[in-house]
C-alpha cells in the first residue's frame, strides 16, 4: 500500500485527487493539508510514502515545503503537482529534493505513474517536460539572487513568503508565534541578504521565484486571526 498526503489550497482539487487515488487498490490517502506552513508537521506525524504538493501554497510555497519534508522526513518522497511548465520551476523543485514533477493538465495515468516511480525512489517528469530541457536550463543558469535565497534561514523564508502575500509585521508575528519586533528584524535581514531595497522589491522577488502567485496575495487574513489592512 502506498500511503499519500495531499497538500493543495484548493479543496476541490484535493477532493478530486482523493477520489481518484482512493479508487486505486494499492493507494491510500491518509491526510490532507491546505496551508504550506503545516504540511511538514503533518508529514512528520503521518510518515506517508508520498507527499503530493502544489507548487503555489499559502503560508509556505511548495518548493520550500519540499525542502523541509526531504530534510525532516527523508522516507517520504515528494511529487510536485503544478500548472507551471517553466523549466526554472521544474529545476528548482527537483533541486529541492522532489522525486517527480507533474503538470496539472497531465492525465491521471501520468499522475499515478509519477506516484509509483517516486515511491520507488525513481525520478519522473511528466510530458511535455523533458530531462533535455532541464539540462539546457541548468547549463544556462546564472542567477545570483537564487544563491542569495539559499542563505535565508527557515524562519526568514516564512517571513518572506508571508510578507509577499500581503501580511503586515504584526500579522506575521501572530501567524508565526513571534514578537512584532522579531518579525521586523527578520524582514530587515531578508532585505539585506537578498540585496533588496524594500517591500516592493521583496514582493517582486517572491513572484519571480515562484513563491507566491499574484492573484493569491491575501486579503482575508484569517490564518493570522487579523483584519485585512485598509
């Protein structure tokens, strides 16, 4: 039996995946999560064979979720399910430890094959993506900012994403259980490490790197228990 956790912020997507996967005799969906900040904890608790995670998750993006899960629960293989076919996203996902990258418009057969390959420890990329494209991208990759991002701590990456999603310092503090002063200190360190000038540059960086999607920037901050900023 291949035990699976689903992580996607769209309930209809999770429900559809659960119906599909639970209909396969040797697949079992053992957990679901909609907030990226909570995925790694769920995986560590449930120890599934495979995590299926959306690339664009609120709270913490799929790339960072992948990195944390691989680090904390190495026995769980990660399959990224995304609408983005850009080789940059695929490369980042696999470089962060994902075993498979599947496009959301791929067939059910592709997804089930990816899950089986990942569970077996093998790499899988759904068509029309290819290993040749990734190799070409890697040869031409010269992104100094990408290297700078690797210098951020786990907490700084959380603050970066939540800031890019539209949260204020006090809201971030409530969400992460830290003081507002600490949240602002983390944000200042992020700007310094990434050589950015302010919040606008920080948001652009997060969008370019695929940490957030433009239309998903938060206006309803129920996650932090706070009111929308006016």
